[in-house]
C-alpha cells in the first residue's frame, strides 16, 4: 500500500489536504542527485515522507507516512526535516497525529548527518506528547532500522499491518553482516503482539474505526448531567469479614473485564508493556465512563487463579498505563482484585519486589488524578502496588490484607484454623477500611455482586464517573500535596 492510499483509506472522502512542506537542499552529489530524480519519477512523490491532514469520522487529524517506493522509504535530512516540521505543526495546531512508517531506516547515502536526525525526530514526538496530544502509529510492511527505533516505536497506541516485517535490523543486513539468516517469524507484527510490543494487528480498512474510538475517548470534552460532587455514601448492611472474603472468592464474581464490558461506555484495550512483556493477569485500556475518559488498569483475578499468578511483567504493564495517563493528561483508575502476586523463582529474578516499589513510588508522585478500586480480593504486595490514589472506592465485599488470611494464621498460629479470626482482627474488610480512612466510599452489593453483576457494575461506574469528574476540577499541585498528606497521616 502506498502512503497516499493509506491516507485515502483512513480519511473521510474528499477531506485529505497535503501540507506541501517544502524540502531543504541537502546539496547532493551529481550521482546522488540523479538517484533522487529517479526515485521521484518512480514513486510520483518528491521525497520518502509525505504529510497532510484530513477528517476521520469528522475529526481533524494530521498524517505523516513513508512512501516506500521512494528509495525504500529511507530517511535522509530532507525527509527528516519534513517529518519534524509536520509533527511541530500538528503540535502547534493541537491535532492528533497518525504516523504510517514503512522504511528501511536511515538513508546510507547521507551518512551520519541523516543518522543524527533520529534525535530531532524523537524530540519532536516527545514535545507533541507533552502537549497531551495523541500520537498513533500504524506500522506498515516493512518498518526497520532507525525508523522503527524512533517514530515507529513511540506511539501511545501502536497497531501493525498483518504479516508486516517489523524489527530493528533488516534481515538482509543481518545476513550480510553475520553470514546467516535471521530466524523466521521473529520480526513480524504477530510476534511483536505476542510479546506485548504493539497493541493490535489490523488491516488498514479497520483504522478509521480504531482512530474514531481512540479520539472519542481521548479528545471528547467531559460532559456530566449532575454537579461535580463526590459520590454520597448511603447506608450499607455490612456482613461479617469472613462472609465478605468468601463472597469475594466466588468464581462468578464480576472482575475488571465484566466492569468494562457491562458499565463502560467505550473501551479500547491495550497490550503489554511496550517493552517485550505481556502478562494476561493485567488488563490495560483506554475507557470512558459516562462523560469522563480515563486510563484504566487492573488485575484479572480469574486469569491469576487459573495458573497465571501476577508477575513483575504485570506491574511493568501497569506502569505503562501510569505513563500513558500522564502523557495523555487523563485521570488514572487502578483496579485491585488479586489473590496475591506470583511466588516463584522467575518472579524473584524478574524483579517483583522492585516493581512493587516502583509502582508505589509512581502512584504517590504521578501528576494526574488517581482513583483506586478495591473490587474484590486485595492480597499482599500485588494489591498495595495499585492502591495509592487521591480517592479509593471499595466494593462492599472487597478487602485488603498484607497476606491472605490463611497465611496470616499460619504465621501467628502455625495453622490455618484461625484465618477468618485473623482477618477480622487485622481490619481487612471494607467496613474497617472505610473507618480507618483507607477507603473513601463503599459501593453496596445487594447482597452479592456475583448475583447482580450488571447492576453492581453500573453503581460502581457511576461512583467512578462522579469521582473522576470531581478530581478533574482540582489543580494537580493541590492533588499531589493532598495525596502525600493522605498517606502520611494514616494510623496517626
């Protein structure tokens, strides 16, 4: 697919307009000038990068893409300057940017100066993201080298063409340098998805729908039909701690996936850490509850209980969500529902304790509103890693404890017989958490979320929407200082 074909595939009919950013003179040698002229004649464009704007489902979007038929889409100084100028214009005009790279990387004919363009391209994208503007990437076949290592790998959301060759070192170069072929199946869209490096593999015809959904979540102004007030706490018929823990462990209890499916107005799942890992026990998505959009991340208890306990990769995926919330200037929602983190040699060697520490540090200093939800089981370090927030909501049968009650009983009594007695004494229930100031609001279950999943998730979604709307009216500096004081005074 040519770059212009991609633009026309995505744009609303008749709305694409080329920005016609002029090229700088790279003072080519006569031989290189002739090569550039042949490339222009062959491709029908004046350089390997073209850019413009269009409407996508009625929203104005900036575009930049490689034309692979122009010298394999390689990036020289003129192409890099056009690329950077496009990014800067999109930033100045407050536009989301869709990039469609397809390139062999840096243009060898221009040497180190072209190579150094990787720096200014990355810097321009960073400034675009600092402005809170979406940067969306569609990796086309092929995308390699310096392009994959800069603007191809910096998207808030990254989608790839099915079957595309995507990787750092092109296979032809690898074989020439090392004398043997690169293993098949590694540098493919599908393999990158499996390793949590990209968010989806989709054909180009599905891009308008994805872009519309992303921008619907990220750029739709907040609208509410009620005052921006925190949810009011009604009377709740709390049951015993033992009963709450038993109910929280029901297999049919709604978890984060049910919450998103039943109560969110729109959800766009993301995939992996972006750094080569994916843990199915962590869910990461862009979502909208009523009139408020957010980044949401949380633990999938069902997956964790069926042979995949939460490891360090899950927390690294959570930290990706924290970074996205800051970059996109969106509030963050964390959902706690875990029987406990993995207790394995792999988790230890992968840095589980270190990732818990980094999550706690990130959440206590993140410059965006944070709401945490204790949805069900809240066991140990894996639970507290997602807890720090400006406001914490718990389900009636949710709980938080340093160990599962059985573990606490084993430590103190050297048996499991006193598990629920220990839980009561430790104050793990939502009622105790509310009384101790750890939780700010409890969503009732009537009497058990597993018996009324849709109704319970709807009540939780309303509480989330109200809380997020309220926090969005507070200055970020005030939020940070209040968050520090909140945890500094606990227990005093």
